[in-house]
C-alpha cells in the first residue's frame, strides 16, 4: 500500500490527479445531519412521500422497506426504487424539485475541515453529490455536466479548478438531475457529452473520496460503469479511499468486469482518520513544485553526479610488494558472481524483516478496532509488561498471545477468538508472501530484475565491494543512456539513481554524535552527499544534489547499495543496524515541510 500512496502523492503534486467526491464527505461535513445522504435514507424518504400521497400501494411500500431495513436490497432494488420515486413525483410537476430542495438544499456545514483539506490538494473536483457544500466551503462555482458540454467551458485543468463539476447535476437543476437508470442510459448515449471528459479521464489518476467499500455504493458503481463506457474500458489509474473496517452493504453485487483496475487504500476507521490522511497527501507538493522550477539545474546536477560515480568507482587499485599502484578498469577485473536466495544468513535476515513487518502492521491504524486495542493494552498492563510495542511483536509467538487472551475478566470467548483469528491471518499472509523455498541460483542481472532487495555475502576478498561498484557504474551508465553490462537494449525496467553507502561510516557518525539526536539512515543517505569528493562539487552543487536525491527517494527512484556491513566493529549491535536497514527498505517515505527533512510514512 505504501507504494500506491507514494504514487498518489506524486500525481497530486504534478497535477496528474482528479478527485471524485461522494456522499461520505457530505455526511461528515454536516455532522451526519440527515441520513438522506445514504442512498437508503434518500430513497426511504422519497418512498415515504410517495406512499403518503397515495402513489404506491401498501404492499409495494412494505416490500421496499423490508429490503432496506434488513439489508437485503441489491443495486437493482435501489435503481427500481429510484425509478418508482421519479415516476410518482412526476404526477405533480412541482413535487419533485420541492422534495429535493427540502432534503438537500437546506444542509449546512458543521465540520468544514475535510472539504477544506480536499480543496488544498489543488486538484479538479467532480462530485456525484446533489448538495452545494463543496461550493460553499471552497468558494467555487457549481457546474453541471450539461452546461459543461453545451456552454463550451474551457476544460483546461487550471480552469476546471474554479468549478465543482456535478456529474449527477445538483438539487437546483432538478429537471436534469441523475437519479435513475434511465438517466444513466441517456448520458451514456450522448457521444458529444462524453467526448469532453474522455481525454481528461484517460490521462489522469482518478481518486474517489467518500464512497463505500467495494461496489456497495450505487452512485459509485453506476459512475464507474459510465466512466469505463466513455473511455472504451481502457485501463485507468483509479484509487478509492476506504475505511479499514469494510462492511458489506449489499447481498448481491452487479457483475463489473473492470474491478481489477481499482485499487483500494485504507485510511483508518473514522472520518477523522480520513481528514489526517488527506492532509498528508500534499506533503510532496511543495518539494516537487520547487524541483520543477529548477528543471535545468536538476538535469545538470544529475548528469554530473552520474559521471562522478563512473569516474570514482570505474577503476580498482592493486598494490604489490614493490609498492607500485596499478590502476585497472573495474570491468576488466570483474568476475561474475551468482546469488543463492536460500543461504541461511539470508533466511535469518528475512525472519528479522518478517517480525518487523508483522509488528508494524499489527500496530497500524485500523488493524485492531478501538475496543480490541483497549482490551489488549489493559491485558498487557495487567501482566506488568513495560513495553507494549515489544509485546505486540511477540504476538508472532502463539503462547504469548494466548496468555493475554485467557484473561476472562477482559475478553469473552468470542472476542478472544476474533482477535486470535485476525492475528493468525496476518501472520499467515506475511509468511506466505515471504516464501523462501526456491533453490536456484541467479546471475546478478537476474537478481536485479527479480528481487526488490538482496544481500551479498562472502569472505574477505571474494568480490563484494567490486560487485557493488560494478552495479553502481553500470546503473549510472544506464541512466546516462550509455552502453553497459547490466541492461540490454530491450530493458523495460525503470532506471534508478545509484547511491553507494559505506555502512560503517554511518555507524561512525552515530558514535561521534552520540550526544545529539540520532540521525536516521534515511537522513544519512541524502545528507551524506556532503562527504563526496570536495574538488568535484562546489557548495551550491552539493545543495542541489541533496535536493535531487531527496526527490528521487520520494519517487522511489533510487538504487541504494549498503557496503561493508562486515566492517562494522564487533562490539556494535548489528541487529539494531539491520532493523534500521529493514525500516528503510519496507517503510514508505514522506516529506516534513516544517523541518525540510524526509521521514518515514505513518501509512504502511
């Protein structure tokens, strides 16, 4: 999920995203003033009006209510109810707009923070909501899809940011408002109307905020059908932000073949979690905007850095008994090594990585609900355990979890079983994902293509440092478009900026600055630029290079090689160092505007 969040942040910063806002945002903004935001509430209100006016029978009214109250309604039932309401209200021409105005037009904002946070992302906003809360809070003009098409509105991104585009119209445009399946069929048949949005939707990342999980929101399911219809079912970049505790709302879901295109990102359990999540999405924006304004400088420093790597690591020195220094091209002495992923040392490091991943996901927002977390913390305290974080990691051991769950004063049998099942499912998924059964050996090129992370082990003089430098210079050549031994002409893997980190230097600086706040390995990577050859870069170039490395780290566009783990002094606790490395490898990276530093993301 971390990689997906990083991509969303970058797309927002680069103006490559469009936001669709659903009913959940209005519900939070009005402090759940009315349940008519939910389709169930809206339709029950409309059916009640039809029933009171004598337009539907007792049996029909009772059938609809039973399905809605018992959560047995499927999407077709909802659309049938909508069609019935529209038909009934048309019997009296003024009733339909009056009904919409009464239930939607009088809403007021109690919690405007979420809408403000969405507006601060700086993306064009489309909505399926019928209210004008977005316009009132963001001081933008409403735009119906009909007027957008026929009035020849400038559809540039910057101009669209001045409007809120109502895909389903809004309550003041009741004659054209889209509620029923017939309305959807009408707009799907209008090719001219579709053409205006087609290019926009095909080239941008679509972010859905305030819609239910899965396909349980009829607004969302119909909207998706429409989007994929006008884009000829092309593969689109779609992200939907959902609560962690997903509850199924429908018995039956219409078959939609393009669901694999939708990536769901969990933000937590509450709309307050969503608010913080949305605020966090703009963390890359100031940094990337600054970078874009310095494009030429960035390209120059990038090229200079890559050439520096080739010159710095492209040769090896050999000293003989005569103290004569023989300088040879690295390529001429490089001996191909092979990689074995089943080595015991790799398995040991993998288990450390697995334990850290397990603990991180266990402590992530939304894994345990609020009641479960309170119960567990109480059980931990009653065992006189001093560090709950360590205890949570030990849940990998069944016996320790059972000790806590056996506290009958805190957990019922059902509660204990629910927690145990949840933990076991997480454990199983992590262990399956990290399967190490494969026993074949790989050439280094194959390793690079196949594995995201790998470790090079060997005795002194076996070629570990030579291989590290070989990777650095060949990746640098690839980034410069030069012929190299790592990639062929048909390579489709994205180039990455290489960085060689002597890990023992990081340990030394920690020791030298032991009285200061600890510098993370992440910070050391981009601040380590200051240690590069002082004659090759001036002070201004070092600052530019540091900014370039920061941006590349945020984009996941870095090949980091840690060299010399075996050179770390024996008295240093290497397990802490390995944890630091694993944290860097597994956690997402975020940007703290206040401190102008990179930090680890709170979203996994």
